C-alpha cells in the first residue's frame, strides 16, 4: 500500500507532466487558427487531477467486502439512484 509521501510525489509528477504536455501542444499545434491556450485544457486538467486524489483507505474498504467466491456480492452499487 502506498503511503502519503508516495501519493504526494505522484501528484507532483503527474501535474508537471500534464503541464509539459499542454505547453508542448500549444507550441506545436499545426493549425494556429484558432490558437490553443492553456485554458483549452481545463476540463482535461480536472479529470487528470482526479487520478491523483489520494484515498489511502480504499484498500481497507475493499478488503472488508468478500469476494464472490467467498459468498460475497458479485456487484456492489457504488452510485445509488437519487431520491425521487
């Protein structure tokens, strides 16, 4: 299991690599009309940064749910329907 320091390092490197990709894409786009800007990548930035959200307890939560071979559920609904 990863500790907090490893998650922090992952987050820092992921952010840096994404910003490098954005800079490269803005500078090397073949068609400059309309030009790209860093703001054009805001939605992608948010989605990529979701990968770096640290949840150090997820392994413990998953360990509490028995496998289907151990008479556990085959499906666990993590997104219940909203109240009508």
